[in-house]
């Protein structure tokens, strides 16, 4: 069995969030355990009403036959990717009271590091 893959998302931009999900779903599709940890502006990806779905790139990606952020979010849930929103990051960005998507955990960096263990960490 492959070691877990931890993906650290710090940015709240559509392109970074999109590629974090591309990496996460790709790894999960080949059987790797994946933990997606979002902090600071990256937490916006894990909101129930993420503003990233309204980004103009969503339409562009769909027109070009590329999986959209919306599709990748659905795939991430179906593939059982563990999604963690950083507690401190939520507070730092004023998102602590914002509703998170179903299944998203709130935890800290220690939880993320423990979940990844000896696996790899990619920062997006």
C-alpha cells in the first residue's frame, strides 16, 4: 500500500484550489489515501457555499472539457478524501462562523501531520 499523500492548500485562488483537487482525486483514483488540508484563504474551498464555484474559470474549464472545481469537489467526496479546514486558518480569515461543506473536519496542523505520517506532502 502506498503511503498517504497530504495536500496543503494555502491559497484561495481558483487555479490553486482546482489543482489541489486534481492532485487529490488523481491520487485517490489510483488507491492512495489522501488528506487535503486547507488553511488561510485556502479554507474558502471547503465552504459549503464556496465562492470559487462562481469563478469565471469554471465556465472556461467546462467549455474546454476539463473537470471543473464543482465536479472535482464531488469526486473528492465520493473517493473518500479526508478534507480538513485549519481551525486557526478559519479564524485568521474570518471564516470561523462560515458553514463548511458536509464531511469537512475542523482541526489543526498536528492532526494533518499525524494523518500523513511518513507519507508525502505537496503544497499547492
